[in-house]
C-alpha cells in the first residue's frame, strides 16, 4: 500500500480525518474494548442513541440500556472478540427517549496501533421495516380469513396476480393453479371471444362496480356470485380488486319468497270439490296447484274420519279395531 503523500491531510492527522469521515457516514458507528467500554461513537450513533460521545466514551451499555438488552449486546460482543469473525445480529434497543427500536448490528474486531482488540459496530435501524412487515402480515391474515373470495387482477389480460385462501377453497383450485388462470376461466359472463373485453370495459368506465355473475368450480359446477369491483393505479399500472361473495343461499331465499308471494292473496276454491281456479280460469286439484306454485310435494293417505266413512261397515275394518 502506498504511503500518504507528505502534503496529504491524512498524513498530518489520520485520527482526526478518520473521525471526520465517520461523522459523514449516515449509519450509526461505535467502537468498544474487551471490557465493553465505549471508545468512540460517530455523530449518527450519538443522535440515534440520544447520548453524546462525551457521555458514553469510557462507560458501558449498563449505564444506558435495559439489563435484558445489555445481556444480548455483550453476548454478541464476546462472540466476536473470541472468534474474530464478523457477526450480524437482530436486536432490540431502547434509546435515551425510551423509544424501542429493532436494529441489525454488524460487528467486527480489528487491532489498533498498540495491538489491542477493538470491536467496531455498525447499526441499521429496521424498526419501520419490521412495522411494515407486521402490518402486511396482519393484512394478509385478514385477507386470507375473509368470507369473500378476493382476487387481484391484471387489467390488460384478466390474469390473477393474487388470490386469497377463500377463493382457492370455494373454487376447488390450489393457489398455484389459480395464479396461472384468468377471469375467463372462472366467470361465465367473461367467457367467450368478447367476454373479458366487454366486462373490462364496464370496469374501466366505473370507479366502483357491483356485478352479478356465476363462478365455475374445478369440478365444472357453478354457483351465483355478487362481485364488488374497484381499481387501483400503482406505478402507472391499473390493477383490479374483486371481492366475490357466494350468494347461493340468498338466491334460494329469494326463490322461496317468490313462491310465497305467488300464494298470497285470495285463491278461488270450489266449495264442494275444493279444486282451485288458476289465473287462466282452469280448475285444478289443490295439490296440483300448490306443487306448481311452490316447492311443496304431496303424498296421499286417509284421515281417521274418512277411513270410517269409507270402510266402517266392513267386517275386516271392525275386526282390525280401527
């Protein structure tokens, strides 16, 4: 290695120049001896920890941090002093203001001019990243546990970019399979040459859209759905978010209510034979009319009074004790 030139500032005051260089580094940097005493902190470290260089130099972690955190710091310090190898560790640190941080500390040992082992550490604060990851995990968990099938769709071709577990379970496909499919593959109204094009045009023309369709399962069966569709633009690209709700039970209820409505009001019935006159003027048996206008089905038998009227004089009937 070439020696600094005589007129080089490093040659005049290497320690001072080194400190100025470290103070220009944006990441917190510190140095410790084997007794865990602080030897140096750059400006970023002092600002991050909330203590000045003068306050910390010559003192140890026990003067500034909670005991549980100190145990972790010293354990990792001793490992680096013993092995001489670099250590990268995620830790918790509480600053002078009492704010807790999640940090990644990179530590390494070098020898100073007198041969003493000095530990140098660089701190990277990942609190915001960990918080974002935690919030993303929470959002993902809520997404997976939603009662609705949720799809994130590519606007140009209708390909699925992401789906939740409910969608996989309801359609009967593994996630990896669904992510190779498009809206055309599961939505009847989007099938055909122009299906997706027409559906996409409706979606683009509206900020929020509520659609009724039918989804096709992996086994070929279908079921009615109500789909709430919205759009989001990210980095100049438009994505579609679709929340699909299975409305099979609601459809059954609507059909049942429709049948009840058909039977409401005055029904003309013959006073003698009890036939019912339909809206076209034809007389039908009660069971025929009700089966036609509701989901009821009839079986036939005899009540006790009618049995006595029909068979009361028969000996076999009297012997049977009816």
